[in-house]
């Protein structure tokens, strides 16, 4: 396996990551087939466990034909009445859905309308929470969501168990200078929030680019919340391989290895960035310093050429430069904290429908991987977003883990749908075969 911590030689979209001398160890399937979106799968050495990790319940199915697509969850705990806690989720072009602890829909929020006839409407992609944000003299909890269609954020105060929008109308776009640029869809994509003694922040990634931006959120003095861009970081788009070659991910022309999954360990001030076709990076949450690779995908270094006729990539033999665990795409990241400065980073490995578990302390040692299984409801496949809390909630001992199911298959239906599955952390810890800890 490639060393777990590799340092970027330079920062920028054209930077080359120097991976050093790594022994070649080709994987068993040198010509992995491409899946539906044109990316390759390979077979690594890890064998995910967890045949008994089953969901307690699921949310209603969202249907492709309705333009609804479940993507990312965030778990809000009602400290006054934990039974009233919520799971706030995105549904892309269908807006946002809020569910209770029984998976029932309690609120729906429509996306923003298209600003013009030829423009795209809003598309809510990723969501995260901020607690105790000072707004208009009161402390409120906020749900912050990335809007890929508008290249901005949606910000909602959680009041009496309902989301109320408080986005400043003049907050502005994040990556685009004009509506024409917004229409090119190189807009805001992944998102995670974090706080320190100085303020509240959002980390946002850019669709089809390697760029990540740090935003500082602020009370505008009129009951709304805006943001300022503090700095941006471009992860590498090219990588120097041990055999002297230079490798870049294969994708549609003009698209680069984007980040979507983001998680922040506030205790250490560390952000984890899931570059979908590359691996998991760690960097200071304020985007200072140099990012380091925690792990790379099995397909890291896999040569591929885009074929316009096929509208996909044609791949060569896997030279074995990548890791042994993660199968592209690398998607949802979330952190379960077991104690101060200790816990686990969970990463969705879409290519084999598994979840890789790493320690968050020290060198992020790989603990193992698990899959979910059919039980009261079906298992999860091609999972995008994930969130976990370490507080026991009614029916969810040890905490609640919510996973997006990218291939939900309700009984009696052949139509494509997605939804979210709820798991008790105690079940994951005890049935994954990984001997995971449970927070006190």
C-alpha cells in the first residue's frame, strides 16, 4: 500500500504530488470495468466485514422520475427534548427534506427558482450544522447547505424544530463572477462547517475542480447570515508516479478530480477532504499548511483515456500504485468521536459499497471496513452522504449513524430511487467485526 501520509510538493491546480518510491504490487483485476459514470472499479485486498450491520429504519423513497435524489444528511439534536431531534437532508433539485427519528418527513424546503429562462434552478447538495451561532442577539443553531445551482449557500435557523431561512440576500456567489459562469456548473459542491473561539466557518468544494474554499459566516445585523471568502486551496490535479510517469484522473473534458465529502475534527482543527477519484486528504481546517494524503484509492495511478464516442473512459492495466482499501468514488466522510481527541473517520467507498474506518488521532491508522446488510430494511449501496453523532437517542444506543442509500430498491418496484438509512452506532460497533469503541 502507498504510504499513508504523503506531502504535496506545491499547492495549485497544476501541482504535482510526488509519491516517492513505492514498490509495484498489481491488483488481482488489472482491467477493472467502468461503472455507470465512467469511473473504474478494481478489487483490493481488504474484505469488508459487517454482515450483521443492519439499519433500524429508512426514510421514504425519493424517485428519479420526480427529480428527487437523496444526497447528504445532518443530524440535529434537540437538547431540550432529544425525541424531537431531526435529520436534515438534501435532495438536490428537489430541495431539502427534514425527517424525525422515525424517518417520517416533517418539513420540505423547495429549491430556489431559476433566475432566468436559460438558467438552472437551485440544487441543494451538502448540509452541515453550526451550534450556538450568535444571530440578532440570540444563540441559534444553523443548518448550512451548499447550493450547486446558485453557487452560494442556503442558511437556515432551526427554530422550534423547523428550518427558517436566514440567508443574507446580498451574500454573493462563491466561485463564479457571473450567471454565465454559474451556468457552466463549476460551482459550490461539498460542504462542512466548523467553529472555534474566533468564529464560525464553512469549507466548500467546487464542482469539477480541485478547489476548496474557506468561508467565514457572520451576522449581518438584520437577522440574516452572510459570508466572506477567507482563502482557497487547490489540491493537485496531476501526480508524479514512482515509475517516472505523470498521472491525472480520467474524466469528461474540462472536469478535474473534485472533492465532495468533507469532515472536520474540531478538537484537532483538522479537515478531511475526499477527492473522489484520488483519496482522502487531511489539512488544517483553516486551509493553512500543506495537505497530506491519509490514503489513496485503489485506482490511484490507473491510466485512462476519455473516449468521446463511448462518453466514458477506457482504462489500461492497474500498475498498483494505489491503496488497498478505497474504491472510487470516495464519497461521504463523517467522524464519530469516542473521547476527547479520539474516534473514527468513516469514508464511503462507493466502488464496493463499503465504509472504511480510520482512527482520527496520530497517523490515521486504518481500522478496517464494513458493509451494511439487508434486515428490517434493505442495505445501502453507492452511498453518497453520511453523518453520525455520539449521543444516544431513542432507539439508537451509542449514537445515530445516517447513511444515504444511492440504490434503494423498495419491494415491488423496478424504478430507481434513493433514501436514507438509520443505524444505531452500538450495532455498528458490535456487529461490524472491527471492535469499535462507543462513546461514554
